[in-house]
């Protein structure tokens, strides 16, 4: 922390940063060659987001770090922490091998986000986005409305302060238009810059786009509660802030939608379920049933739990209850007598499916988008969520894209959308928002309909679309097949009975199976 190797840019006060102890799950389950990279990532996030990690003590040794962690009531870390000597050795290795240019970038980011240079940071943010739009970075295109940026703090009902940024479209001369609002909660372990490019793009198209950092992450206060009741209350507090600032932002507080990726997708659906001010919601790579996601068919998803817990420890403050609930789940798998009722109750209040009646009683429009190779929130679960919401009365549009978790969404967010074949998930999401927040307007051009195969569909968009797999992968334009209902009308039922002859031979099914086994 703060020795000579991490210089602060002009105008940025120095901070002392305590390096978070690395979780055993984050280090012991990866190749040794990657462990120094993880340590460097920890140093970088600590430098870039000092308010989101433990501050106020210098790093003179691992004893000081442990004391600071204890003072900040993060005892859960000590259950995972490696030995003192091991942590010391790895920190020394990173300090010797980290390239100077990388540390310089980290230092610049720290200055960019530091609250002492808030006004210059906002100006730099706006200038960077204007330049990105001028050069057509990712999905940005020149033109549209001028965009003003604001960094703000939202205070939730329990006093928790949440970090937020808002992109505000500007009215043209003599115009009296008000703008629909899109609220975007952050994804798991992603920072306040996650949606910056989309905020710029959509604000230039005439939307007030507010992104907030959920509690427990980076510079937002509180503990990570995995979309619990406090997170739902936070979403309502954000909507309260929109209402207070509506006149200043020229925002239409009667036309609010929520959009999120992964963790943010679940927060978007839960926020919409509990607050009727949300007129539509889009969940991209999100979940419907948390128990099914983390322990489908009573098989705990240990790999993903390790990933989620490790990243939350690095850049956030997880509630110790999360690990306790996971331990109870694992115990129940090996001990049938163990009770899981508290776990099921904990998961249910975090599952949008549990609030289908509340959400769909007002026929809420919902967009659900998941990816076919996602092993965290699997595509079968997305279909189940669609069926549950559709059956409860919601108007649901479902997209199943190719790729692993969040892979269809991330290229555009990261500014590399132009380097691979264009994925239409963000086009579809904007189209969805426009259809339900600005219904009198014409929808944007139908780029996503190019490559459509299979069945004709009405201009209002098909209810269900599946992206077809291509041998060229992400480097060719995606193609889709569409259906207006599920199961599809074209589905054929085939019944197979024991003893029925197989095609191409007279052997019965049982005989053929025995022959194959013998072979």
C-alpha cells in the first residue's frame, strides 16, 4: 500500500489500502501459474476502488492486514485465508513482477474514481464517451442527442449509500420532450464502468440511463446479500431518486424499465416484481430460481460457487450468511437427515419465479435472455422461467443465444463488439424497451431479423428465438429459428416402447443394446 511503486496522479489524495486476504477457494483450485495473476488483480482492484475495500491501515505486514480485516468485521475471510508466510511470499512476488505500466494505469483509474476529484472525473467521463461515440466504438454510432453525465449517491431506506452514474440526454432547441428511464444494476463483481458504453448509446437515443452499484460491491456500502430483501429495497430507493430528479433530468417517471446482466438481471426482475413503477424488465443471463441455479437436482454447483465467492471477497464484502447457507446445502446432500428449510426459504425470497403472481398480475412485459452453454444459469432453466411467467400472465419474450455465461452480452459492454460477429441481444433489449416505454414510436431497424430461418413471425417480434450453432462460432453473423409458442406447434411426438424393432434391423431394442454392450 502506498509505497513508492504506486504513485498517485495529480489531484488524487493518497490512500492506504489493505490488501484483502485471498480465499483458499480462489487459489487452491487454479493452476499455480495463474495464482500470481489473481494476486495482481487483487492489488489492482484495491488501488482502483479504495472505498470498496478495507481502508485506513497501512500494509506493514500480514498481521496488520489481519487486524484491519477483523476491525471491519469480515471474519469470514479468515476461514479461507492461506497461511501468513504464503500470503507474504506471494505479495512479494507480485510487487517484484508487476509491470510498471500496469501500475500506472491502476493509479490513473484510482484518480479517475476518487471522490476528491469528482467534478474532473465526470468531465473526463463525458469526454471519453463522446470520443468513443465519434469513433464508433463497439455499438456506438456518431450522432444522436448530446449526453450529460452525473455521478451521484443514492441513500437507501436503511441509510446504506449506493454509488451510481447517470447518462442524461439533452433536449434540442425548443423541445419539451421527457425521456423514458432505464435502470441498470451491476453484474456480479463488475464495477461502476460496466454499462458506460450502453449508457452513452441509449442516452444518445433518448433514454435517461442510470447504473447503480448494488450494496456490498466496490464503493457502495453494506454487505452483499445476493438479491435479498435489502437489495429489493435499494432498487426502490433508486426509483425514488429518479422521481426526485425527474424534472431536472427531464425524465418520465411513469416510463421506467430495468435491465441487468447476470446478477443485475436477477435484481431487475426482483425490483420489477416488488415495485409497480417498473413498467418492463429485461434479465440477460439471469436466473429465475436460485435453488435450481446453485443446486439443480440436488447437485451443488461447487465450481461456480467458488468463483462467485472468490470474486466477491476480492472486490466486495459478502454477508457471512452466504457461506453458512452453502455449507448447509452441502451437508444436506451427504446427510439426508439434515434440514434444508432455512436454505430453501433464503433462496425462495431471492428467486423471481416465487413472485410470478405479483409480477404478472399487472401483465408486466419481461425479456429473458440466456445462453445455451451457460453452466451457471442454464438455458433449460430459462425456458422454465419463461413458462412460469407466461402461465402467470406476463408478456414474455425469450432469447436463447450461443455462448457461455454472459458471453452474448459482454463483447458490446467491453467495447469489442465490432471485433466479433454482431450479437443482437442488446438490439433486442433496446427494441423491447422502446416497445413498452415509448409505444407510440416506431421500433428501431430490424437488424436482428436478418438471418432468421424457420417460421414466419409477426412484426411485433417472436415469443421465442433460438440462435443456431455455427461451425465458425462467433465470427459469423448469427442465425435464429423462431416460434410463437412453447412447446412449438411443429413439435412431433415419437413414442418408443421396449422390444420395438430398431431401424435397419430386426433385433429388438433390448437385443440391440445387449449387442452394443458386448461390442
